C-alpha cells in the first residue's frame, strides 16, 4: 500500500505558525547580539511543523529505503555485510565523536593512538609497511596511490606515462589513472576470466608506471598468476597496485604485499563493516612499500616514547589529499571491527564469506548460467543472457533485479563487470544465514518462471517503479505528485 505521509514533501506538510518549540516570553529587554546589517531582511522559506510531524515524516521516509539492517543485500563488489552495533557505540563515544580536528595533539592522544594502531594493523594485514589513513574512499585511495607512484617516478627522473588494468576492472581504476595524469591501457581477460598474459606482455614497455589488479577480481576469481604478473611488471620497472575492494575474500589467508603488490587501498566501509550506501562517508586507507613510504600524504601518525603526533615533516610527500585527518568515524569503526575479530577471527570472516558465496553459487547455477562458475571466492557473476531468447526479454538482468524488490530482496549488482552479458554479480557476505540464502535462491527461481510482461513492469509494490535512472541521478525531481 502506498504511504502518503511519506511521499509528501515536508514543505507541503508545513502550516504557517506551527512550531517545534515553545519558549517562554522573555522577561529582560531585547539586546541586539548581531550587527543588524548582517541579519536577513526576509524570513527564510522554511517548513513550519510540530515536532511529531517532523519525526513521523523522516521516520516514514527512512522505511522506504532498503538497508542491511532491514533486507538481504547481495550487491556484488560492495560487501554489504551487517554493521555490528558495537562499532556504532564506540564511534559515538564523546572522546571520539566530539573532538575538534584543530585540537593540539597532546589533548587527543587517545584518538591518535587508535589511528596509529590502525596503521599498524593495516600494514600487518596488507603486508605493506607504510600506511596513510587520509583518503576518503577506495577511489580516492587509488588516486592518492597513483600520485605517490607519479612522484616516485619523477624523483627517479623516469618518464612513465601509462597505467594498465584488465577489462574486468572497476570503472574507478581508469578514472583514477586519468585524474593522476596517466594514460590508460586496457588488458584483456582470457576465457577463464583471468589476466591474458600474452596481451599483458605485448603492452609492457618502458613507459609503464603501474599495473592495477583486483584480486580476487570482479568475477570473484583469484588470479593465481599474480606473482608471475608482478615479476613481469617489476622487470620492466613498473609497480603493482592492488585494488583492495575484495579483501573480504582473503583477510588473514594471503597478503597483497606477499604476492607482489607495491601499493593498495582498503575499503573499510566494505571489508571492515563500516555502514555504506547512500553516498558515504567512507575511507580509503592506502598501504605501500618502504620505498614508496616517503611520498605518502601528510599528516601520518607517528609515535615516540609513548607520545603520538600528527607528523607533517615529510619532505617528499605528495601533500594533503583530505581536510584534517580523513573520515575518522569510519576508521574508528574499522579499528573496533578488527580488534573484536582478532587475527583468527578475520581469517574466519574471509572463509565464511567464501563459503556463503559458494553455497549460493551452487544453488544459482541451476537457475541462471554462471560463466566462470565451478567455484568462486566471495562473489560470483551469473548471466541472465539466455532468458533473452527463452522468454523474449530485452533486459532480463534488469527485470529480475527490479522484481526482487517486490519480495524484499535488494538486487545484486547488474551489468558489471562489462565482460559478462546480462551480468548479475552476487556477494552474500559472511553475515547471512543459510535460511536467507535458501529463501533468496528460491525466490530467484520463481521469478525466472514469471511472465516477461510482468517482469518488465516490476517492481509493482514500491512507491516509484522505474524511474529514468540517468535523469534521476542528474536532475532529480524531489516532488511527488498523484499523476
Ligand atoms: C567499491 C570498489 C571500488 C571503489 O571504492 P569506493 O570506496 O566506492 O570509492 C574500486 N574497485 C572495486 C573493485 C570496488 O568494488
């Protein structure tokens, strides 16, 4: 049933003179506090409502969205795991939430110690010793690390202009390469979904700066050639960047620094359970080799004799990439998550994420094709391509995704990576039960049996069914109307 309260704008609910607070009459003469020339001359056009109206409006709005707290959310590549509430309580502690970024270091020793220890933990997990917590998202980490690489080559006096990545890479890889001033070259994947070594070899020359690899890759496959790839790239004087978005599959099992990476980012909002979706805030800490450490963004947290400082005395740094110290709220949650699991626990996270994905894969492969699907890491990519013919559907992956919404399942990632036609990328994560995975697979099966016509008009139960997604992102219409 459509919820009219939640679909009106708060401006439409406004009634002139209605207030959320009732202050007593002042019993002292009014004194101007602000010079009148700085005061607005007209009242602002703000909505006027009583407190319960405001609370109902926003509470109802909040129920229209899907979240990890309300629904299964197998959005591949995004690691939508449950966010433990313990992390929220810790991040909200006044000593973390209410400190000011300009406070002197000696008044924020607790926060600095936490960040220092988080740097050490990420160094340990990645196998790369030098860490910057500054970047504000994975994509921002990619950019910062590529700037580090650019500076490293400039220092060497080397003219290296190219960044390479496979065709299965996330769109942020080429975007970061271009923003950091490199040209971008795509390397083909082979039939098995791995890097095509012959194609890579043919594109390696003295101009290569960085090869970016996501491992396990976006098909959910671990590319066991990675060490060989690293040797080839290093032999040409290039660096290996590991896109760490899929670290949930290999935490505590293997380390990028051990399989040849020189630089990487973490996505704490994915791997370490920070809440995400809806635009942030996230974080994108980067870890690099000893050799690249001097170029990292400032400030970094250093320690001597038990005193922690925000160190800006790094002459070769690329400078600041984020105001103050990055999105520390997400970093506090990551610290709490890592500490509460411990080394053995993190390894179990990865093992269970892989186990859950393989369980779901074993069910889904009887419903849809799964092109590289004997086994997977933490996610896999099914293809709805066959339904195009079988049911005369134009965009079966999109239609199935939309129909899932009617049954309380957030859809998988669709049409990514670009190498799989009608791709549906499923990542259940380790925090889901067998019952949830069974229910999802069963629903998916029933949906593929439904008529093409019904599917093409799904979802049928949501307030808005099929917005023009490009227009909705670029020119959002924030007003709802009956028509
Ligand atoms: C999520 C993701 C990114 C980008 O990370 P953000 O934190 O969203 O900026 C990069 N690569 C892959 C493979 C991803 O899944």
